[in-house]
C-alpha cells in the first residue's frame, strides 16, 4: 500500500496511459500531463473514468520551461507534492540528415530532451527536501544504437541517459533514484504511423518476434517507482525483445 503521488508526462499517450493505469492499480495517486492541440486530456480522463480510474490531469507544453512550470503547479495543486516523475512525453520527426530541417531537429530535441530538464527542475528540490524521489526517463533503443533517419531522436534519447547518470549521482544521498528505460518497438500509434510494411520489417529484427506491449514498459516503471527499489539508480533498462543488447 502506498500513498505516493506520480506525475506522468505524456500520460495520455499509448505508453503513458498504461503507466498511469499500472501505477493506479498499485495505489499510487496519478496525474497525467497532456498538451492542448495534440490530445484531449478531458476526453481521456472521462474515458478512463468509465474504466474505473480516477486520474487527475494537468495541461502544459513540456518543451517550454514556463509552461512546464505551470503544468507541475497545476498537478501539485490537485494531488500534492510529486514523489515519482515519469518523463514520457515524446515525438519523432524523422528525416535523413541531409534533408533534415532545423525545425525537425529543434522540435525533437525540445520535446524529448529539454522537457526532461523543464519538468524535473520543478520537482527536484521538493524531492530533496522530503528525502524521497523516483525519476524515470522513457528513452528508446534508438538512443542506444542509433537509427537511420533519426539523428534528432537518437541524439535526444541518448542525451536523456546522460542526464539520468548525472542526476542519479547528484541525488543518491537524498533518497532519490534516477533511471532510464529504453523501450524497443512498442505497439502504439507512434509505431503504427510508420505503416504495416515498415512495422513488419522491424519485427524481423526483433528476436522475440513481435512488438512489445505498453504494459511491458509500465510494469518496469512500477518496479522502479517502488520504495523497495532504492538501490537501483543510474541504470538504463532495455525492454526491446532482444533487438539490441548493450
Ligand atoms: P504517443 O504519441 O502515444 O504519446 C506521446 C505523448 O507525449 C502524448 O501524450 C502527447 O500528448 C505527449 N506530448 C507530445 N509533445 C508534447 C509536449 N510538447 N508537451 C507535453 N506533452 C507532449 O507515444 P508513445 O508511443 O506512447 O511514446 C511514449 C514515449 O515512449 C515517448 O517518449 C517515445 O519516444 C518513447 N518510446 C516509444 C516507443 C514506441 O515504440 N512506441 C519506443 C521507444 C520509446
């Protein structure tokens, strides 16, 4: 039984929704961040209410420092101080490097990497003061191995783990753990948008022979979030069906 509070950025997305559900199923109070114009947080909240979940929501653009600060403030007003932060918001804007526009680079770096600073900065002092915190950064296998057409995304996702390792060392004596999860290809709309032909080609590269399920990411988030996981910090946990072994 826990009374801890978790904030999941991108909580309304494919992986984020399962993280929210799994944490709630384990008695965490959960607030999901969402972004107006990208998704509809209120509709998401209402749909999940029908499934029996009572999630709080907080709107904001995590790629913008002021907006992220306002989002965390809204979240904490609703549910109290954040004990567990899951940085899960992310986007792709794929292009070969020789065709990549500056705005494709910039948007992907801002949403996937700047966001980690923008949101973590809002909660880290409170975690230090209370002597407990769990920060879980959702990176990608492509941050570990690189991927054609994703110089922007691979750089941002690799950068997340650099952040994880530095902050893990800074925070270790304060009861705060900081870890990265690097999913392989997971069955969400982010992957479905690539089209059936490309998805089938990707599956050929996965020894387990299928896409991962969002639940398979969520159960590791819940494991890392637990009070009992305090000796795991600075790790990068691969969940990729054997596609890449570091
Ligand atoms: P998704 O598109 O379903 O969800 C992404 C979420 O991020 C959405 O809720 C969206 O509203 C939010 N978001 C986007 N831009 C935002 C912004 N500027 N401010 C606030 N929120 C914003 O994607 P997903 O498949 O659930 O991916 C979740 C995370 O997992 C991402 O970081 C992604 O890079 C990572 N990931 C996904 C896969 C995969 O195969 N699906 C693999 C590896 C890593």
